[in-house]
C-alpha cells in the first residue's frame, strides 16, 4: 500500500469536491424548486395580514429544536408573534400528534422536521377548520396526511435538486420563500450558524449542498451574534471549528434536553437574548448531558448482555429503559457489532424502539416489511423510530432477521482508508490540509489511514471510569501515542495493524497531532 504524502493527501481530498455544483452560496438551489412552497408562503402571508394565530410544531431532537429556533427567530425578525410547541417525548410522543392538536384552537399550523406521518392529527386539524402546512424531510409513506401544503424533498413530484437535507434546511427554505413573498428585509445567511448544527447533528450526507452550507456555517458560529453561540465559543476556546465540535460537543448538549427532560430548555438556550440566560441554560444542558451519559452507559451494558452474535441485527429490549437514550445505544451497538441495531424500551405493554444503521440498506424500507406488526414508525435510511405491542417483538425480530438475510454483505459500511500513513510525516502542515477540507461526515468521511507496522510499547486505561485506551506505539522508529475511546480491552498483541484518524489537539495554546484509533485489525 502506497504511503500518503502531503501532496497525495491534498489530491485525494480535493477530488471529492471537484464536481460540486453548489460549491458557493450563490449557486445553491432556489426555494421555488420545492413542491408546494409557493402555496405555503402565500397562505402564511394571508395569515400575517389577517392577524391569524400561527403555531409552529417542532420536534425534540437537535434538528427539530433548531428548525423551531429558525422559524421563531425569523417571525420575530419580521415582527410577527407566533406560538411554538415542541412535543415532550414522554407526555406527547413524537411530532404532530392528536395530543398536540388538542392544544391548538385556531389559526394556521406549520410543522418543522415532522408531520409527514401525522395522518390522524392532520384529520383532526381539518375537523377543527385549521389549515396545516407540513415541512419535513423524513421518508414519505404510502399514505400522506391531509394538508394545505407539504414541503418535503422526498416527495416523488418534488423537483428540489438535493433530496438528503435535514428538517432545519426545509424550514430555512420556507422562511426564504416567505421573505420573498412579503418582501421582508431579512438576511437568510444569518441562520447558517444554526443550520450547520442541525445538518451535522442529523447526520446528513456531507456532500454538495450540505458541505457548502456547513462549511459556511462553521465560520458563522465563530462570529455569531447569538448569545448561545457566544457562550459556546467561550467554553470551547478554539480558533477554528470543525464538524466534530458540533457532533461531539454542541449537539449532545442540545439533544440532552429532549432526551432527558424537555426540549424547551434547549430552545430557550438557542433563543437566549442575554449572556446570563445563555449561561444559565447551558449549565442546565450540561447537567442533563452528564445524566444522559450515565444512563446510556448502564443501558448499553444491559443491551450488550442480551445481544445474539448470530443475528443479522442487534434486536434487544428491556423494561423501562430510558426512551431518551435508546437511540444513542442503538448507534453505539450498531457500530460495535457492524450491523443494524434496534433497541426497545418496554412500558405498559408497549415497546418503543430506536433503530440505527451504518449500512448499504434503507432502514425505513426494511422496517416496512414488518409494518403490519407496528403501532407506528417513521424515519429515513440510517435512523428510525417505531412502536409495537410487546407480544409482537419476537415476530418482529424474526421478520427483520429474515429480511436482512438477503443483505448480509451490506449490513455495515467499513470506512475506506486513504492508504498507509507515514507517522513521521504527520505535522501541523499535514493536519492543516485535513482541516482545509472540513467539514467531514456521512459520505465524506474524515480521512482515515492504515498503520501496518505499529509495535506496542505500553498501554494505559484513562478517563474517570478507565474505559478509554491510550497506547504508546512505535512505527519505524517514531514513538507516538494513540487513543481508542470506549474500549477497555487490554488483551493486545505486540505487533498491531491499526486504522487511525489524525486531528489537531489544542491545549493551552499548544497544537499537537492527535491519533485516534478507529479499529485494530
């Protein structure tokens, strides 16, 4: 395997973006290309002129909270007061539900990051004489809710050029269409800081349109006038932000509110008007996130103990497993076992589940094969939520395993290495090249490399719970340290073949290379 030099690294990474037709913000698609967007913006204009009550219905994950933030902030900027409701995961369930409709008496309802599966709730709104505009990005089922307008790029007859966008992007585009319709003086570029957080957190493909928006958004966060981002910048203390800063630092905090308590805490944080409020909300999010980590570890261990290695998917369940963390546990076990994972929490005879996959299959399509057993489900290619009665769990497991039998070679996508790493060549210039092509994510993975000739010098278990490996290694006479997170297996051979990524580690103003082990082969 050829060694990756700095020149070769630059060639490989620049080739990924050569044919990006949306390489600048000036070239991104127009809102007009969305089906129903003009109908929706006209109806919203009418609601504004008639002083009707407008209610935004969001979702409790990062994408849903950011979508709601963008909408509320936009309407505030044009001096229109709106109501907003983010469902509580534990009392309302997901998205626009009958329980949410019961809270709305009149006016116009706009969903963000949800609604495409809200058949019953949509009919109840119709009965109340309330118009509904759905903005969503999740897979469209066979039955579509009754609505005045549905803005979702995944509709077959929608001509929007880029299908894999998150809910916040659809909401942002609707705001752009409203701006045009009422000729408002609003700079839509001011929302890129929020937008990039949602794109990264919702694990959208980091290519084409998404790549361009996130690249601009990461810079926007650094200069953002929002009190929330000022506070986050202060805490992170980094000169340059990368996609991992959102994925591992910002997003988990925002997500923890909806997972553990109520997403309104995260919404209040993003909409903070004073430094005091931002600081107070961030402290609350930090506490919830720490609580989430502890619960996640406990449920991961319980789920792991129930896993059958012979199954084509991890499909396990437990009584009263916290609904807020089963999605993260599913993601963790999917990566660990290199196959899709379905984790269910059982309460009052109902199993609510989260499914995750890093595979060349469509989770939504696979789950459809067992739809006759389900009380409800929704999602997209890599993530889904579902519910069923506990007496149907074994049958569900059987159907999914049988269905995945046909896709055995597609159950996990192993990242492709760029080549053999010459450890001696990894310096700040090498890291600058990697940073230049940020952001990384799905379908545009952070560069990873193979080290075929590493000799183990020593190992340590680090972290509060001693659950991370720190290896001291020798490669062709170069001594270096490498970390493997969430792995306490010390049964290691003397000679190792590794898959690693490299990034900058900033500490007290000093920048050093940091080697992160993705896999030990």
